[in-house]
C-alpha cells in the first residue's frame, strides 16, 4: 500500500450505527498523495462519515482502511492519535475555535499533541497565520474576527504542524460566498505544495474547482470523476 | 494512479505526546476560562481544609501556651510525700528527712510543709467550725513560694517574725473562699482558737494546685499552739536541671533510709505535660466536621467536572481530532480537578491560619500552625481532587470524538 504513494485507501468499508443504520455501504476508494478531492452529495449520503473514517476519528464496522501507511483497523488508539497529531489537519464547518484564546494560541494549541514546546508551537503558529494572511491579527480573539477570518485561523491551526493530509468538512458552510470562495482558493494554494486535500461540500461550484470529484448517495460512491 | 506528487510516505508514525508542562498549561487554561465556577467549586475544599487547619492550629497554639508555662515554672521540681503502708495506713516521713534532703548534692532548694489535721481556719469565731470551705492548715518553711514557682499577689510570705507571732498566709483559693482580696489594715482569720494576722496572699501554684486551698503558718508557731509533730507531709525539692532523674531516684532512700518504700516521689510537671499532650490531641468532633466539609467539597468538584465534560464535548472532540489520545483527555480533566482542589486547599490553609491567628491574639497565646499542615493541606487537596476527577475524566475519555464534534 505504502509503495504506491497512496495517502488514503478505503476497501469495502461499511459503517453501521446502532439501530441498523448504514452510513457507508461497501465504499472503496484510493486517494493518492497530493490529490485534491471534493466529496459531494446530499445530506445523509455518508460523506461526513467517510471523512471521519479517513481522519481516523472512527473505525469502520467492516472493510479495510489505510491512512498514511497505517492500518487503521489494526492500530491502537495511541497510534491513531499520533497519526492525527502529526499527519492529519482537520478544518470544520463550525471552526471549533476556543473563544477565550487568542488566534495565535488557538493555532499553537493545534500542535499541542505533537509534543513540541510552547515556544516552538507559537513560532509555527505565527508563520501559519502569516501564510493565511492573518499575520496582523495574532492576538485577536475569535470573537473579534469575521467568519472568514475565523475559518482562516482554523485553517492555520490545521496547517501549522505541516500535515500530509488536510480534511475539510464543509469549511464554507458558515460563510458568505465571497469569503467562502477565498477560503477554497486558500486551501488549494496551501495544499499545492504536496499535501493531500479532501473536502466535503454540497456546493457544485466549489466542487468544480477540484481536479477530482467523488459523488456519494445513500452511503455509496455513485461517481468518481477527474476533470 | 500517479504517485509522482506524493509526499514521502512514512513507515513509522510519530507518537502523540503531551509533556507534563503542556498538560498543566491545558488544565490551567480550562480553569481560567471558567473562573467563577472554578472558584465556587474550590470553596467547598477551602472550607473543609480551613476548618481542619484551624482546629489543628488552635489546639497547637494552646498547647504551645501550656508548654511555655511549664518551661517558665521549670520541670526540675520534685515532691516527696509519705506513701501508704501495705495495709492502707499512711506512712510518716521522719523529721530528719528535711535536713537530709537539704544536704543532698544537686538539690538547689527545698521546702517542706506540715499538715495540721487538728486546726481549722475561719473568717470569724461565729462561723461553725465544720464550715471550713475545704481549707486546710499547713505549717510551711519560709522559702515555699520560691521553691514551688509561685509568688505573692499581696503582702509577703512567712518570715522570721512569723516564727514568734501568729501570722498566716493564704493560698489563692483559700483567700477567695475567705473573701480576702488584700492584706493590710489588720486582716485577721480565726485559726484554731485564736486570731492570726494575714500577712500575704499567694498566687496560684500551677505545679501543685493543692497549695492554693491552704492557709500557712510557721512551724514553730504550729508546734507551740497545735502541738504539731515535726514530720513533714510534703517536701518540695528543686533539683539541678540536668540531674533530675538521679536526684529523684535518691530522694526516697534519703528521706527515710529505713523504709524507702514508704516514700512517694513525683514530678508535678509530668502531669502538666500530660495535659499539654492532651490539648494537642485534636478535637475529634471538629476534625470530623472538617472532613464532612471536605467530602461535600469533593462531591461538588466531581459534580462540576461531570457537567463540564458534557458542556465541553466539542472541545474534547476537537482535542481528539488534533491528536489527543484517550489518556491525554482523561489526564487533562484529572489535572483540572486536582488543581481545583489543590487551589481550594491552599486558600483553606490561609483561612485556617487566619482563624488561628485571630484566636491566638484574642487568647494571648502564641500563634502556631504545625509545619506538616503546610504540606498536608495541598497534598490532601491534590488527592481529593484526583479522586473526585476520576469518574468525569473517564467519562470524557470514553466520549466518541465524532459525536463530540457534532455538537
């Protein structure tokens, strides 16, 4: 698996929730390193579940999952945590920023579990905020920032540790179309230096900006196109 | 699929790590963002620890006071009294025991008293002779106050004049029973069948309070007027401080070489020291109350942490997404809980010390908070907080990250 340069691979993955609800029904997909992929589909199609399985936050009910060369089904909680700490950056629709903490500390806290020292983390955080264009807002709290700026902080938090995989779940869902567009452009730019980007969206225009689009419906992949 | 643009694939993943310093920082931040709640939940622990520290501090302070009194009175006083025979009758100390003991090496001073069983002291002859108020009459040597470590509250003790004229000195308790507060102006008591002039009133003799309810006259007068036998009923001995034990061992054979087993020797400061030790024993009831407050405080912290886990589900989910292991999450909540309680304990230590200070100033006693309390209080806080945090921490660690993120 690792020799082929595949960043993430799902093989016949099913996810069943208590009560017999299937979120995923036998999904197989390979995402090569450096790919930029949009996952589109209506709500309830299983795209968020796929993202959480790719992000090793959940294990599948059946099937095989490999992420960054790690067998997710076999790995221990500690190994998966290590994978998330070093290799995977998440961007959420609702930002998940700590309101009482400055932008730079929010970003630095994103590297908390890498074991890096506070000064190292803050240095990386300043650089990351600089990259997302918020170098002048280091000490602002999330409440003092606009929605687009908050999402930039969240993106900086995902990127500060230089992950090989970026997973974004509807990152523009809470933003107006202008800031949303800017965020997508930023993500493309940041991922272009080698990171694998998987982004969930239900916006066809956003999906259109991606080189590869995976369509989902009822827990299955119904389309996988490259444009 | 192309692998040309693929980043270097790692064969070994670095571990997720949370160094202790970073853990502490995360826990402190968790507390800082909820200051009021943290303060209120730490209050229970503060009250519990405060109560316990105050109990320990107050009892230590009054113990220190008593020990200081013992120190000033001296621990080198020994008493020699006649014991009891095998059949229960009282032994008699030989008259020669007084000069014998006075001649011993390492004896600094000594004074004897002679009980007069046939004499009663009354305010006036009109008081029935049975109403003695428990006051005994003793003949005493002139240096008695000095030897037993007390002084006069009024007037002077028996002197050379007292050997020839009927003069009496009252113990503190005897004076108050006879309602005599001051000497001078020909204060008299009716002793036996004649009037005695009261020349002095003694202060309480802490080392032997039985002297307080006694009226003293001189031995020559006692022998002349009451036919007193020259056998001492008690001999007080001040020994050289470093030789108290050898002197104590030699007193009985010196007092009565023929019947040393009929002589009792004791050290009055022992009883006071035992009393001081008893004061040092904490008031169990109050300590129990403190423990109850601690328990309530611990439950309060556990309660607040459980609520906190529910409220902070999205934070927990985020931390898991950022690479926290389950153990990192539980460690953070445990640390918050332990810090909270330790904080409360330190505040409680301050409260308890303050209460002790107020008490000691009001009672004019030395301020003492035992050193171990400075270590025990925060340690107890840490322990209680850790125990209280166990359940919420486990609950937080078991939370599914995706469910937590969905909030």
